[in-house]
């Protein structure tokens, strides 16, 4: 089974920046991949194209031979917004199980509020989910804008949770 990890955003536009943690989404996940995920799947970075749709189409063409494709982010919002969520293509029952498990484990092991699986048919993140041919999931593990989330978050535990989720996928 082949797993792809796609880092959200790109080198020129690195996504949200967490003042609490001192890194952007793009920098964070590239480091996280090298330190924690490199044995679980392959890493892909989006092109520098400023068009979200053309980036997603180009990436989908690269990842189409992978069974399970992650896009990696963290959330940002008002200082009170908090918790974990995972986005999937609406109606994909297999990914519903996987995203539900991911959020449940993040809640149980890191005490992050479980915002649950978000089944998307439009809006933020949908381009990735729509164009990716394999089973796709977009992770939003915590809010980089929320003090309490940033305190609770532990990357080692998070890596183990991602591994557990991949193992579950293999059994489905
Ligand atoms: Zn993002």
C-alpha cells in the first residue's frame, strides 16, 4: 500500500503562521515529515503556482498511484476557536471511518476538542479532495491561533496517531 503526504500551501505562501509555536504550516509539516513520517509514506510539495486549483490538479496527477493521500495543515481562526478536525470528500465512507478515528484519537490522547469529520462538497480544502484520485484526507490537527491547543499538542503522539490511522486503513 502506498501513502502520500502532501504539505499544504507552498514555499512562497506558507499558510497560517502560529505565533504560539513560532512556525508556519508549511515549515512545520516539512520538519514533521522528516522527523516523524518519513517511514510511513512519501512527501510531496505543491508547485509554486499561485492558482490553488492548478496546484491541486498537478498534485493529483502525481499522487494518483497512491492509495491514501494526506494533505497536511493546521487551523487558524479567532483566539477562542480550538480543536481537531479532518476533511474528506462527501460520501466517502471509508474515509469517514479513517477521519473519525483520527479525530477520536487526537481527542483521547491529546485532549483536543473533537470537531469531527467534515464531509466537504465545496469550500476550503475541497479542491484537494475533489481532484485527488485515491482516498484523500485533509488534516487540521489543532488551531495554531489557540494557546490551549498549542500547549496540549505533542508531535510524537500525533505521529503515532497518524501511524495508527494508516494501519486501520490497511484493514478496511
Ligand atoms: Zn492550511
